[in-house]
């Protein structure tokens, strides 16, 4: 199998296998630099203004590069990152409870079920401490303890407290910090900001990324933009499941279009299903709400012992309750990692022990914590989450347990990138949730904000210089060039086709039907039979979608169903690839649980001999099965072992 552009070379730094603690420092020294006066000669496009995009754009502009930023949101502050609640990890060891860079590295490699690159994860753990300093200096109001130091709480998969937080609004506060830094550069004229503008394609010419084609969501105008390098910071694609905790607009289009132009797509089957979401309340719901993992610090998860229990929670005595996580995993209890907590919730609900009107939840109970710490203390830590829960369910969680159930939350898969965060298409970089790096088969809580900001503030600003240094003296391609014109025409054709289809069913109808297939066959548990069904049913539904979707309105004004039509079309292709990836991965690891591969206790059964690799898929054309490439993973510091939280 041949690669179309670039090579699958992870460009590991010297020392990755025998001196990991120094590898990033040495690599920074080895990389080429662009001197301050020359930085002004380079243009960089950044798509996305979440934590990853805003931090990357602000930092590169501060360094002196000319940066053009694009977002489909009406303000950078509306990026999905604003929704992050619980916190951000940093190996500061303020608690003096045994944390260190090495322990964060160890926990993350193990938490990812030994399916991530050691060198990347070590770098992430190293720069985690700088992120906290950077955010604090920007004025991010992290919670403080009684002595004035920054406070920490625990998240799943760790036995230390290393999660920094700003009540239940950590993402919002961090984004305000990154946004302020970004807007300072907009004011200084080093960042050109394009809001309400959607990237609909990537332009690759002579084997390198040259720019993007975008559509103005208000006027419908399609235009081209060129640069020396393109950075995608376009977030995750959990909405392929239709119901998820992601913002409604999150989608895969930017990454998928880059994939179709030659960028490899890695590990699409790794999805994180978060254990603590509010269960759905009817068939027509369009969004699920997360209750932050931080709640598992003080909440205890249980179900009644009896099947089809009809008593209210308060009337079920202790002796008739099953605190199943504490029983099965005494060492980590309610703070087992997300994949483990989610699967266990599914098991008890499938057994018929679910609670709530639709019997589709488990309890998250704060009675003990309120008794021990007092209601005021719980309110101080989680007040906004409790209020949100009450507004949505009409139930008061100070008085009765919350009901929770797993929901799609985060996508570990994404565009394949090397150690420098560059895809196999030279000049195309990818940061934040949109890339596949760092989290392996399962992301630990509070590590996404850490990774997005690590990429944006501390990694990409260095590594992009290593690429650009070689382009000194080259002007970016002219965006009037025929290569751009051809892509613009394709974008325009695709937009027009949705308006012309004139079918009978809405885009949302097909998205919901697709979501059901993805959830049922590629959800918390997968098996061969279901995956085969997904591989045949998804293309059939896609074919119907192309013939029968109905998009009203015009292409010359704001038209949200037109925007969504293209995104759902890309979800169809991604969904099929997810199923193929899950089928090919004949093992269970992290968020990928194959029913055929479990041990006697029902835990994930990894196959290191055959699957200790990243699967990176290559687009091979419309209606063709894609090529699966492998990046073998080596573990020299954290020896693969059976992940146990008992
Ligand atoms: C409810 C919730 C709570 C969470 N809580 C936590 C937490 O406590 N701790 C933690 O570590 N993680 C948490 N996460 C995960 C974390 O929030 C995300 O992984 C992270 O914020 C992603 O940041 P990002 O910058 O990569 O992408 P995003 O914040 O999703 O930003 C994507 C950007 O790309 C733009 N974009 C996308 N496609 C296009 C396009 N085609 N054209 C133009 N612009 C485009 C969007 O406009 C947006 O600006 C949570 C996730 C959810 C859903």
C-alpha cells in the first residue's frame, strides 16, 4: 500500500526510547529556528478558536508570524471549549501527595490502555506545569485553598489530586484567557479574524498544504485563502452519534476534507463515552448534558439490588443498594476511568436495574458527602452543576440522588500527526481534539484542556518553525491560482447539490437515523456481527440521504440546514470508517470494547502482540475501501500491563 503524500513517519525525537525526560528539551534545541525578523515573512492559517486554536494563534502571532484565524462561530468565545466544566490537569504536586511529571505521564499512558506514543505523552506531562502558570498569569480564576494556593481535586484514573479548576466553568475561564490573548493580537494587527466562516476544503498542491477554501455563513460567498502552513484546531466529532455532550455545531468536516485530500485519519474507532451525563428523556431529544466527572469525587454511584425497583431512592435501604464500582474496584472506587465506569453502568442498566422514568440511569448520590461536609461546602464546589441538573430534570440533587448514564463525549481518534503535530501532508498541522495524539484508546478526565493548551501554547509554536524555516524566501501560493479555483468550484457544486436535491426528509432526520446506527453498532460495545451490519447499513442510508434529503432556503443567506447538510454527509463517511476500524481492531482496549475480546471478569482483553499500533487510514477515493496503515508503538518506560483499577 502506498501513501499518497508524505510518509507515515512519527519523527520521534532523539532520546524517545532511552532518555525520555530530556527528549523534548533536546528536540527543541535540534529544531531549526526562524529569526524574529523573518517570522513576519510567514503566513499561517489557523482554523478553530477553541482552546487549541486560540492559544496557538495568539502565541504564533506574539512570536511575529502573520496569522489568519477562521471560525464558524460568531465569536471565538463560542467555541465548544467553553463548555468544559471539571478541570485541567497539571503535575504541580501542590498537594504533596506524590504527584510528578513522571506520574502524570505514567497515568496517561496506562489510562490510554497503552495505545499512545510515550514521547508525546511525556512532553504533555512536562508542559502541563507551564500551562497552569500561563493561565494564572492571564488571570484565570482557578479555585484556591484556604492558604491562597491553587486548589486541586481528583479525576478518574489517578490516585493523586492534580486537577485545577474554576468551579464547574474551567473551560470557560481558560477560554477567556486564551481569547484575551488572541484579541490582543487582533488589536495589534498580527491576527486577521474571520468569524462565521466555515472551512469547507483544503488545497493541496505539489504535495503540500497551500491554503483553504471557506464559505461565509452569512452571505454564502465562497473564497480562497493561502498561507505557508495550515493548522486545524477544529475539535472533535462526537456528534456523529447525533446525541452527545458536544456543542450542536461540532462536526468532522474540516478534518474529513483534509483526509480526502491525503491526510491520514487515525484510530477513528476510539470514542470516549462519558459515564456521568443526564439520561435522555425522550426519543426526540437532540442534545445530552454532561454532569462533570468532578462530581465523582464526592458522589457515590449505585443501583438498587432488585430488578425493576419501584421504590424511590430514599426508600431503598443501604442493604438493598449495590455500590457496584466501590465493590468491584476498591482501589479506585467511583474514580475508575471513564471507559470502565461507563461499561459498568451499561451492564447494570442492561440487567434491568436502571433507575428513573425510563429505567435508563444509575444514581450518583451526594447524601454521604453532604452529611460529612455540609450542604454549603458541596454548593461551593459544584453549585452551578447542581443548578444545571435541577433546571433540566426538575429534581433537587441536594435532596435526592442525580440520575446519570453514559453518553458520547470525546473522540480520541482524529487526524494522524507526527511528534511535531504535522500530518503526513507537509504544511498541514493539527492540534487539540482534532488530532489523534496523546490519549491512546481512552482519555483521562481533565486531560483534553491540558492537551489543547499544550499543543497551542507550548508545542506547535516551536515545531511549526522547524517546517517554515525551509520555506524562507518562498511566497505563499497565489489564492487566484487555478489549484484554488478548482477546489472552490467543487465546494460550490457540493453546496448547490443539497439545495437541488429536493427530497422529502430533513437533514436532522437522517442525522438522527445515522446516530442510532453508530450508537447501536459502534457504541460502548462492539461485535463482529453488529459492525458488519454497520458497514452495510450506513452506506445504504447515505445513498438514501443523497437522493431524498430536503434543504429549504437559499445559499445566499444564513441557512443552517444547508450548513448541516454537508457536515452530515461527511459524518456518513466517517461513520463507515469507524466501523471498519473497529472491525479490524480484534481486541478490546480503552473505549473500544469488542464483546469477543474480554476476560473471565468481563474486563477488556488487549492483544499487544497484534495490535500495539496506531491504525492510520488513507482515503482511496469515493466508494473505495480505505487503506489501513500501521504506526507501531514502543513502550520503554511504562511497560504494558493489564490495566487494573482493583
Ligand atoms: C460538556 C463537556 C465538558 C468537558 N469538560 C472537560 C473538562 O473539564 N476537562 C477537560 O480536560 N476536557 C473537558 N472536555 C473536553 C474538552 O472540552 C474538549 O476536548 C476541548 O475543549 C476541545 O478543544 P479544541 O480547541 O480542540 O476544540 P473546540 O473547542 O471544539 O473548538 C473547535 C473550533 O473549531 C472551529 N471549527 C470547527 N470546524 C470548523 C470549520 N470547518 N470551519 C471553521 N471553523 C471550524 C469551531 O468554530 C471552534 O472554534 C469537555 C467536553 C464536553 C463536551
